[in-house]
C-alpha cells in the first residue's frame, strides 16, 4: 500500500499528547478516524490547538490505512450501517495532496465491506474532477462532503483562502447524477468579522450549489483564545465556551438572509441526513424549536422516525459499554434522555446514535431555543 505520508515509530507515537494517540474518537457528529495527523493550512481556530497538535504542520501517519479501518470497524462504538463516521476531521485536511490517497483508501476499504454508514468528510481544500469520478465509484457508503467556508479574509485567521472551498463546492456539486452529497458548512460565523450583509448574501448565493447548508459559530476554547492573544488577532468574545457560539441577533439575520432557501439547518446531522433523504441520525426532532426552518418533507420524515425510548431501552443499549456501568437515567421526555454517571462524552454519543434520540448529560443542561449552543450572546431563557 502506498504511504505518501511518513509512518511514525512506536516511540514517536508514545511521545504524542495522550488524546492525539487515540485514533478512533467519538465526536458529536460521528465516530471519528484520525490516523493521519498534521496540517499545513494553519487556520487560527483549528481544533488541533485543543489536542496539543498545533505545531504538527505536516501530516504523519500513526498506522496504515488498513490497520486504521480495522480499528474503526472493530471498535466497541462502531455499529455497521448505523454509526456515522467522520474521516480526518480532527487533525488534518482530508484533501491535502499527501492525505488524499489515504482518504480514498479508507473510503474504498469501508465500501468494499458493503457498509452503508454515513461518512462525513469535511474539507476546505481544492478538489479536482478526478475526485468526482473516484467518489462516484463508491457503491454502499453514504458519503457527504462538507465544504468549510467562512468568507473570512483576515490571513492571520485563515491563511488558506475561503474562495477555494467555494470553488470546490461548486465543482463537486455540479454533476447532476452523483453518489455523494455536498453540504455548505458555513462556519465559523463570527460577529464583526464575517457577518456583514454582503457576507450573508455571498453565503446565500453559494448555498444554491449545495444539497444543504449548515451554519454554525466558533469553538472558542481556552487554547484557541491564547493563540489569538499571542498573535495579535482581535478576540471575538470575552469568554470561552464549551459549545459553539452563535449569538441570537446573528442567527436572526442569517435566517432572514436565507428566508427563501429551503435547505438551511442548524445541525450538521440534520443537513447530512436531509441531503441523503433520511431522518436526522441524531434524533433532534424532539427538540421542536430546532425544526422551525426545516423543509416540510424532511419534517415529515423525521416525525415518522421519531420515538421515545424507555429507561430499559437506554440501559439495554448501554449494557455493551463497560464505561457506562454507572449510567443513571435521570429523566426522559419527548425531547431527550437526561443521564448521569458517564465520565466522558463519548459513550453518550454512542447512546444517541444507537437510540437515534437525543441524550443529554445532567451536568450540561440544554437551554430552550439555544439549540445546544454556548450561552454567550443569548438573553436569559428558561431551560
Ligand atoms: S425535522 Fe428537525 S430533526 Fe429533522 S432534519 Fe429537520 S431540523 Fe433536523
């Protein structure tokens, strides 16, 4: 097998930050595979800051693609045909020229196993016509390309220009018949930086090419805030937050700018599911206020798939996970199951995808109308 990026030795891997050594990790929108790490694009808000990998600006491999796929499909969190998978969404760019062969090797390996799972591939890189042909050869996987586009033109924040992602989105969306789906991943939206009426109009224009559009804010975590300060980049907020930040007034303006669009979503899983003609795999339908911008046909699809699990259902699904042995179901409503006793977020995402129903942690209550976003920029509302 071709290995265009260098393979690290065991010693080198052991010296990586602990979380970076974890090649399979559950993140909110899916089980994430990250055996290639390192990226040269240098976006200031990159999540690599939070994994101790910011200095890794060239891709390296922690194992072969075949081994990585084996780790993924044999992982206790992986359920064939059910678990949404995200490829290289944490530490590298899947279409960097050196990484691209690995991206295709993984997709093709999974597809040869006749798996029908969702696979999300997030990119801002230049794509080529031969990427269309190669992706069209996949027969089973439900592949979605999400094009990260912000319209930010401050090179300190995004050295790699946003128009490349816009062009890639147009290229990849152009074929009328294709096996994969395209999403305009409009992010990060930051007040005062890329939220003028012109920015909103440009995103709206671009969204016409995509199968669906998601808008979302900035993960402004402590490590990213430090980097902003150290590099003299204007700080967008006074506070950092666990969740992504989209202030209320900005959301209103986005909805107004897209008032004639029928494929705008607040949640990644909603956009991806819609693009494939399927109900939301994260079961957001119970959070009714999320769905007020959703096309009617999609609402009906999600309504038809919606159910409310019982306490027994939750425990039964959790019984395969040793780390869920202290799980307690605190409450179940039509919106979500509220649980306690889970040390990390990963098993909660497993439960959510296995149940296709929202599972919230008692320690992190969700507020009405805030759609799982950070509190910054929202007026007080009751939970
Ligand atoms: S109906 Fe609601 S849950 Fe389903 S895709 Fe639309 S917004 Fe998401």
